[in-house]
């Protein structure tokens, strides 16, 4: 089974302000970056499903020179709000870790 860790040396989630959640996927090398992007795994529908977000409000940006993919979306709860379970959003990437990444 191929997972994101087979492609990436760093996967993280964090706040991008109190209303936005962002994910960074930094690949091992050019071959890993090209292969990950080619799978189409990191797409708006995946994040919309996992984080109950509107796909139209999700931004997926490929950064080929950095060998990275960045995904930003509205936070499920405002940072520090009553329903916020992860104030710094540092654990939001966890549901992605065990998912199988299938080639396109």
C-alpha cells in the first residue's frame, strides 16, 4: 500500500489565520513530487469530504520548484472557538496519513 509518506518527507497542517486551515506536503525529490501530483490524490473533493468544506472554497496549489503541494480551506471551527478541538490545527493532517494513494 502506498501512502503519502512514500512521497513526502514532511506533511503538516497549521493555521493560516483564525479562519483558515492549511496543509503542506513536501516531497522527497522531483520523482516523488511528479508521481504524487500525477495521482491527483490531493484534490478539492478529498478535502471537502474529510473536513466538511465547500469545494469552491478549497485552494490546491502545486509548487514544482519547492517540490510541494499546499492545500488551504476554511477551518471547521474558528480558532479558539467553543467547538475548536485543535487550536493550532497541528493535528488536522492525521486522517490523511493512512489513506492509500492510488496512481491515476
